[in-house]
C-alpha cells in the first residue's frame, strides 16, 4: 500500500487474489495428485512459486502484482500446499488430526521466523529485493517435494481418463451435512483472516509503536504453533466430536475478533492475538479432517478439493470487504465487528450437521455411507477381541459398558 500509494481496499486485492488462486484450484490439484502423484505436483508448485515471486520483483505498478503474485504465486502455492494434505491422508488414518496439527505447527513456525526477517529485508533491501529473497527461500519447496513417496502398494498415478466430475464432484453436495459444512466455513472465512491482516495497522493507529506492532503477528504464530499439537491430539481422542471442536474454534475466533475492536493497549492486542491464534489454528488443521469424516475416505480428495474451492471464493471477497469498510468509515473496529458476525453465523450453521448426518446414515447402505462411520467403528475395534481359525471361531468379547452403544451403531447402519 505504501509502495504504490493505493488504498487499503485496492491493495487488499493482491493478497485476496493470491488466496483465491491458492484455494479455488484445489480440486484440480487433488486431481493432479491422482494423475501424476504428489511428488511431481508439489515440485511443479514449488517452481511456479519461484517464478511468480521472481517476476514480482520486476513489477513497478500495483495491477501487475495481481498476476505475478496473486495468480502465478498463488497457483504454485496451491500445488505445493494442497498436496501436503493429500499425501498426509494417504499415509495416516488413525492419528490424522494430530499429524495435520504437526504440519500446521510447522507452517506457523515459518511465520514466526520469516515474518520479522522479511520485514527487516523490506527495510534493508526494499520490496523488490525482498521478492528475490523470497523466491530463493521458496525454491526449497521444490527440492523438499522430491522426498514425497507414495504408501507401499499404492499406485503412483491414475491412468483412468479424467472427466469433469472427477474435478468437481457435485454429487457430494447431495449430502446435506457436507453442504452445510461448506456454507458454514465459507461464511466463517469471510472474517477469519481480518485480525491477521488488519490488527497490526489498527494497533499502530491506536498508538502502539512500530517496533512493538511486529510482535503481534509473532504472538499469533507462536500461539497457533503451540495449540496445533493440543488440538490435533484432542481431535483424535474425541474423533466423534470433531465438528463440535471446530465450532468451538470458530466461536473463539469470532469472540477474539470482536474484542480486538475494543483493544487500545499493546498488552490487550497481544493477549487477544494469542487467543485468536489458538482458536484459528484449530480450525485450520481440522477443516480437511472434518471434510473427510463427512464424505468418507474414498472421496476425501474430491471433498477436500471442494472445501478449499469454497474457501477460495470467501477469501477473495473477505479481506477487500474489510478494507473497503475502513476506506468508507475510517474505522478499523467496524471491520472487526463485521468479521466477527460472519464467523459467528458460520458457527451457528454447523449445529445442523449432527442432525443431518444422523439422517444420512438412515439411507440404504452404500460404500460411502459405510465409510462415513468407519472412524467410529475404529474407535470401538480396540475394545473388541476376535479370535478365529480355519476350524473354530471363538465368541466376540465386548466390554459391557460399550455393548449398548455398539448395538445402536449396528442398528443405525442396517437402517
């Protein structure tokens, strides 16, 4: 904004287009992973990231950044970012949420290290020199992608012809619980990045010194990094209640966002950014896990792809909307209040998921509906001892405390 002398709303489009490209093409990325494997897909993504950032270093006006940084770097980031969720889901099932938490913590760790570093580089080398440095650092992504391996016994590529339904499987939207999930997180996404985008500027406007403002994003990143581990472990321990955990995270973000609008001191900004980071990281790591829970592991890649695409459209308008509100009202609190309202409405919508998901189980048995409750059955399997041989079968031993619950699950599955 300072480099090109543009308003907040116009400048926000650079980041929003980048987020849109990152998320909206996710269905194509998951298809690419199925066709060519995660290694090639992520490697190409790393190369595109380097090209986009290097090209941005030659830009002298704002609008070309929409293409170089927004589109090219965004597409490369999508190929590298979405692939991580795909490769994780192939290798891990039982502790999927915890593994996602570890990877999410790694991403936030990068923010902790490179956030202050890049700010210093902007002062030292200028915006264009910083883009070159970012391109060099991002090249590591392409090298790291070469370490990706498919699980044993799984084909590296899919030689089946690709059709439109393989990219956008709209039949998944017939599942009302998944449709409500998409609507809920899309509304939430309109506002969930506003604190990270505008809290530093709001703090500076409220009288916080520039050197202290840099600690706000660091506090957010450290909090997110720490709580990612705990949330991942919690979500695996209580796998039947992952939707409720996501809801708790969404309402926590809505609350912290609304409270930031009333912050006035450095201490209050720090405390609220820590709160925001703790809850926001929980949403980030659990969104693909819940999507897979709802559609089943056999349709996980298409379900997660649709989820990221929905988020892309929400991110495209959310941050510029907050910037436009500021340009009109010259008030940051108004932007934070609107963001918190969107987040709260998204959270409320998710209350419908348990009701709709139960009714979905009453449909005739299909591989998809059976797979949806596979994680529930897996939790029960540790308490069931089955011994058999070619000539004799021993009876199944079920703890008395779980017998009624197991009968209920079997009854609902048969329905």
